[in-house]
C-alpha cells in the first residue's frame, strides 16, 4: 500500500513529506495506523547526524499512538481495531534480559532495530521508485501507517485520546520512570533536574508523585521556570546567572544538621556531558545518585574524579525510564486518565504532517515543550 510519511533523506536536512510504499506485516508483525506522534529531542539528535546509529534515508519518530489495522501470521496479542502505543524498547518476556527481572532492555530484536530493519533483516518502507527506506527505533511514527513487531506494541484502553497518550510512548514514561523505576526516589528526598524540557518536566512530576521535598530545576532558558513550577519545581537556577551551579545546589541543600549538603538524587535531561558531571558532583557525599537520561552525541565522553565515586556517589543511566513497555505503558495511560499525572499542558503545539519541520524549529528556538503531529 501507499502511505504519507515525513522522510529523513539526509542528515541535517529538513524532513520531506511524501507518499511512499509500505509492505504489509510479515510473520509476527503488525501494521498500525498512527493517529498522533510527538517530536522528541532524540529525533532531532538523529536527524542532525550526531547519532552513531543514525541511518538515511529513514522514517524517524518514536513517540506515537494509533490503531492496529492488520496483523501478520502468528500474531496473537493484538487484533485490528486495538489501540496501541509503539515501543522502542520492546518486551518479549522470553529473552535473558526480560527474564532477568533486572532490566527493561529487551534484547530480542535490538540488533536489527539498530540497523533500521525488521527482525527478518528487511525493511517494509520504500520510495515510489523502489529504493528502500530504513525504519527508526523500530517505530517510525512519522509515517501515517507503519509496521512493527508484535512485541513492540503496548495495547491501551480505547477511551484515551491519541493526541495526549502518544507522549507516553517516550517522554512521559522516560521522565516518570527514571524517578520511580531507576532512582526509586523516597518521600522527603532532595532532587535536582538539569534540563526542563519534554523529559525534565516529566522527571519533575515523577518527583512530585514520589513525594520529594526539595525539587531544584536547572535550565539555561528562564522561560521554562513557570511551567516547571506547575510541575512541582520548588527552586530554579539558571547556570549562566550563578558563579558555580554545583556550589549553589550544595548551599541550597545544607541544613543546620547537615553542613555537607548535596542532593539525594539528580537527573541529566540535557545530553550535555559537562552538565552530566555537574549533575553527579552536586549530589550528596556517601549516598547521592545521579541518573543520566540525556543522549550525548557520537564521540562524547563523561568524566569526573574517581574520588566522587569512592566517596559514595553513584552514576546510573536509564532508557525509557526503566519501563517494561507492554506491562507498564497501559498502567501509565490509566494514571493519566485517572488524573494522577498531567500531560495536556506540556503539549504546547499541534501540527499537521506537512508542518512537521516547524516542530523541529520550535524545539531549536526553545519555544515548545512537546509538538505533536496529528494525522
Ligand atoms: P528538550 O529540547 O525538550 O529539552 C532540553 C532542555 O535542556 C531545554 O529546556 C534546554 O534549554 C535545556 N538545556 C540544554 N542545555 C542545557 C545546559 N547546558 N544546562 C541546562 N539546561 C540545558 O529535550 P527533551 O525531549 O526533554 O530531551 C532531553 C534529552 O533526553 C535529550 O538528550 C534526549 O535525546 C534524551 N532522551 C533520552 C531518553 C532515554 O530513554 N534515555 C528518552 C527521551 C529523551
Ligand atoms: N543510538 C544512540 C543512542 C540513543 C539512545 O540512547 N536511545 C535511548 C532512547 S532515547 C529516546 O528518546 C535508548 O533507549 N537507548 C537504549 C537502546 O537500546 O537504544 C547511540 O549512541 O548509538
Ligand atoms: Zn524520545
């Protein structure tokens, strides 16, 4: 069949909206009509050419929601008409990683996913002249219709609005999950969030949900302050307006009983390796944990004095907030529908597929939190 899609033809170039070919689902695969997709900073990162796994031409997008239209042979867990959220971190429930109970990083199809291919090593997308187009993160939600492995779909309730729950496909789950699954923040904690964009705001609401007492937000953009306060931030620091952001955080967290100071938890949501160092070093001697969420460009490396770790600080990372997609995503949709978490104010712009490049422009200008494309 034919479908409309925004194709990443070349690194650093705007997406091109066009009609392309899409082959039907093969064994264990499912065709989904995408109804809405968010634009995450990771899409921008790959389009810019900074992703070591970036492939062109490809169809980006990994934060979608839609409806199953067709299933391939052997598919048993979803059927046409089901509402689903694509998962860039699938959940096969059979591989060593899934069975370990220690990680959400299912390895069943990771190798082909990273090569922009379906598990059988081929692509379902092609230009009208027959040239192949790669998949992206196993999702490719910048196409109106896409094909995914069955294990990469979370079935969700049918009364949840696509234009909001698409964000659970990455940003919401990543931010809240980093707090709950990865850091396991406790009531009364002091935490710092570096980068108050589409991910950082969800870390804030995760911290509020977990009952953190002091929630410090750090961002270069003063315009983020108002929205961040709405999501639970108690103190704001613009690092360009203080001498030393680490010292500032240490001072803020000191008490008469604890003159050492430092955050119990910090989260990097910028992808900047210098910020990652500050995020580690502002945590408390003896027990501070710093969680890396941001994705850094090819070749970038983190560094700190080993003494920071010798003295008890812990550096961790998280992908998709440590969430097991098929199990956890339907629950997060329930949290949204039950009013336990907020999504609506973070979706600042609604776009058509033809306007998708405007979503990247708004992100670059720091004007949007999430732009969502409606098909
Ligand atoms: P975003 O563009 O919406 O937000 C980034 C924010 O960081 C902006 O508010 C920006 O002003 C701020 N910022 C940039 N540089 C800064 C600095 N030096 N100091 C302080 N603030 C700074 O991006 P997003 O969608 O929130 O994504 C954030 C990061 O998380 C990206 O690197 C993205 O690739 C990554 N990400 C990771 C996962 C994961 O599973 N690990 C999931 C989604 C996104
Ligand atoms: N391909 C990049 C890394 C990109 C990356 O870290 N992706 C995150 C999700 S970001 C979502 O917005 C992730 O899930 N990583 C785990 C995985 O298996 O990809 C690179 O550096 O090669
Ligand atoms: Zn993302």
